C-alpha cells in the first residue's frame, strides 16, 4: 500500500495541501489525506479525487 511505502520513506506521489499542514497521497483515482506532524502517519480521510477536498 502506498501509505505504508510513504511511512517507510519510499517515493510516492505526495503533495502538501495548500493552506493546510496535511498531505495527500495519490492512489489511482483516489486520494488519501494524511497528517505526518508527529512520528506517526495518520490517515485523515480517503475518497475519490473529485470530492475528497470538499469540506
């Protein structure tokens, strides 16, 4: 899984979200929103590309 790969320090398609401390990992058509401010990678939300960024 790409989240595991990211946690191990491997290269994945990751971007910082504008105006937020959160990051997103691209997994096909889905996006995984993560918080890595501590030594843990916390999955905040998972969903399709078109709706994941809406509040």
